[in-house]
C-alpha cells in the first residue's frame, strides 16, 4: 500500500522521504485545507530530495468555484510546477451547484499533461459521488483524493469501499482525512491501494512574538503508519 504525505514545508517533505513515504503532496496553509506552495518551496524540494512530488493547485482557501482570474492563476501555476519537474498535479473545479466543472477540469488536465492528475477533496462536496466518479474516469483523471464525503476517511469508509469497487482499475481512490497508525489498516482491508496523511505534530516556540505553533509531518508518525500497512 502506498502512503502519500501532505507536506506543508521543506522539513515536512524531508521527513517524509527519510521516513520512507512513497510520495508527497506539496502545499501550504493547512489551516485552510491547503493552497498552492511557493515556487521557491517547490524548487528547493525538487533540487534536494528524490521523493516523487505532486503539487496542490488551489489559489485560495474556501470553496472550489473560481473566477476567471483565479482560473488563469491555476493554469500558470500548473505550467510552472510542470516545467520545474514535479511528477503530478492535484486540483479540481466545481460548479456553483456542487457538480464537477467538467470543462474547466478538462482544461486543467490538458495543462498538466503528461503529469499524473489527482482530483482533490473538492470531490467530497459533490452532490452525486458515483456519477462524479464516472465523469472523472471519462476525463482521464488518475486518482481521486477523498474522505468518502465524511469529516474523516474512517467515517467515510463504506463509500470509499463502494467507489473503489466501481473503478475496475480505471482510477485510483486515494483515501485521505484523519488517517493515522491506528486506523490505516482498515483502508488496506477494504482493498484500497493508496492513502494520504499529514502525520503531523506541532512545535511551539515560546521565544517568538508570533505564537502560532509550527506544524510539520512527523517521521515517527509516518513510520508508524508504514509499519501497519507494509
């Protein structure tokens, strides 16, 4: 089973590689669900690490319905990520009625080629997940990151299992949302091949005037998940 780590900093990405994770999704601002990482962050990871890198393309927090200006930013960021050597793109667009914006998602896939394309957790807001999965398969999406439309993937396990059975190998269901060493085996047991986790811990710097804790992917937690699913 493949473990993808959601890495929000260079240290998180380095920890993921050293702990033995198979892939990272680079992003920043986990407090809003993640946004596109800076160019410098991407470049530094790609120059110094060897772990496969997927990049989140999301111009802001909030919903997944974007203006024309935001959509242009997304396309430019995809081109930049592709040009500097990332292996995959993680993105997606919805309509105002919470259906998949097929035309815009198709355009994002076009700009991503030949990279792997993951439709992200916007999927957890669609009104008809089974029909939406069929649309993504038809579009040629490689995987779907989803918690099974529940606050955590463990709570959404039944839908994750159903969606995985529908795929017939045409698309990968990547389970994500609250996955840790104590529940990771459940996803393997229902037939999923990939899971996604931040495996994060926090560090508080009491000497800083800016008292927000630093969140990073913890190598001990990553190894604990790997021990369970290996």
